[in-house]
């Protein structure tokens, strides 16, 4: 009998050409996020809610893409794994910092990267940098949402264990990859679970490591016998990726729309982005496993500490930018109507 929890069987590939190559959902998530961001910026420019011209939307987006990619990767190395900055190998891509499969990206680093890119672009085109940050704050929520959904599809960034493992809720998730990523390296702790898999040697390839890897592969192929055998043994986890997809996407976007319902001075909206995103991230991190090898400080994970800093920085931005003598932009209500 299958457990109530959802058994993760999603492929990271939208289109798979070989075992390791194809079009990945994670890449599509970035593309979809950039398209939505471009559409939003262009709409703001086309409706005179922004000093940008519609043609500049693409240029600004390109600067933002570079900022996200460079800032996200460098940020991950600085915040979570500094060894990547000084590790090299004889295989492509030679520098571990460029090996995206090792750790991935950091959302906090991506935000910082975008800010630096917009500072350079804004000064060049003589457009308020804080207004560009406001545009990115609202337009970027789609990318945050798609990225977290892709994390779930990839089966990465697991949540914490569900307290009641005997009766896990239907919305919890079990990963077959737990067998090779956890049990294999802790045979003493998971001896009973590994023993429960022994009957499968008659239906899958035998052999120590290959046997376990084949079980995982068969589970993702939908092998009913394998799934029914492993499901009761697997751990149920919080789907923290989906929690953060909802908080970083619809909830964050709704809050920013409420703030920017009327025109605001540059920096106010992005300040609220930092405050709301930081608070939501601190809450959802409660359900997410801390990154491996990253210590907990005063009871907070690295993500929560960085988010706390974002909240403080955002509050300061709101106070400072709201007092500036500057023109207001944006607003769901047209600027001219709102100021009439």
C-alpha cells in the first residue's frame, strides 16, 4: 500500500536527448521569468508609467540577466561555499565557480547582482537607479516563482522532515533519491530500510551501489513494484520549495501591487520588496533544511540571516526614499490621473 505522501517522480528535463543532456525545466524557469519581466517593464514604459522607452526594456532586461547570473553564482560561492572561488580541475569548465551543477545559484546574490547591473545601466542612460530597482522588484517575482517550482521538479532543496512519519499528510513529499543520497552514506542508521529493499534484487540489477541506483531509476520510471516497496520506507518531507514558490510569487507580487497601486517615489517599492521578501523568506526557511555544511547562528540559518539583513536594508530604503524630493512613477492608477 502506498503512503499518503506524494512520491516524487518528476524529471528535471522538459525535453531529454541523452541521459545527461536536454532542455531542463530550470532553464525554462529562467527564460519564463525573464520574458514576464520584460513584458512588465515594456508595459510600464509604453503606458508612461516609467521614464524608459519601450525599446529600452530589452536593453535593461539584458543587464538584469547578467546581474542575476553573475550575482547569483558568485553570491552562492561567497555565502555558502567559498571553496568554489579557488577550486580548479582538469575537466570542463575547469573553474568550479563555473560548474553550476555544484550548488547552483543564490537568490540573495542574484538580487545584489541585479542592483549593481542597474546602477551601471541607470547612470549610463540617466534614469533613476532606484526606479529601475522598483521595476525589477515587481517584474522579478515571476522569476522567483518559476525558479522555486523548478527546484521542486528537480527534487532539490528538500524541506525538513514531517513530524508524524506514520501518517504523513497528502501534500508532503517523498524522494526516491533519498536511497542513494542519504541511506547509502549512512548504512548503520538506515540498515532496516536497506534490508527492506532486498526482495527487489529479483526484479532490478543486483550489486551494491548499482542496485540502489537502479531502484531509484525504476521508481522514476514508474515501476509499481519498486514504488510500493520503497514508499513505506522513505521519509516524508515538507515541500518547502512550493511553500517558497507561493510566498516569493503570488504573495510577494500581491503585496507589491498594493504598495504601487498609486505612483511612488523611486526606491519605495523596492524597499518594500526587501522587507516583504525578507520576512516571507524567514518564515518559509523554517520548513527548509539548512544548507549542508553551513552553520546555524543564534538559531537562524544562513538564508534567514541574509533575509533579516534585507528587512533592515529595506526599511531604511523606504524611510530615506520616501523623504526625497523626486518625481513619482508607476502606479496601477495612471500617474497623470493620480496626480491630477
